C-alpha cells in the first residue's frame, strides 16, 4: 500500500514540474508551438524517432519473435 502511494506522488510531482516549467517558459516569452514547428526541431525529432523505431525493432521485436518461436515449438511438441 505504501509503495503504490509513493508511485502516485511521483506521477503528480512530475505533472506539477511540467506545468511549472511550461508557465516559466511562457513567462520568458518562449512559444513552444513555434519552437516545435520549426524545420530544425522537426528534422531532429524525426531523426530521433527513426532511431527509436530502429532500436525497438532490433532490441525488442527481434528477440521477442525468436522467443515466441521457441515457445511455440515447445508447446507444439508437447501437444503432438
């Protein structure tokens, strides 16, 4: 019970920090929409997204498919 409350506090703290950061950025005149829509940021985000997708396919999907094939092979041998 104590552990679940600690996790909830961390989530609420993260939300409060994000909202506070957005308020501070707005106070200093930063427009997040124009920053995110700039060509440089868009290109950088696309590049990082491509790296994440590639890493996901190499490090998560490939071993998971291999493991699933092994599990199916064992299950098929047991049921036949």
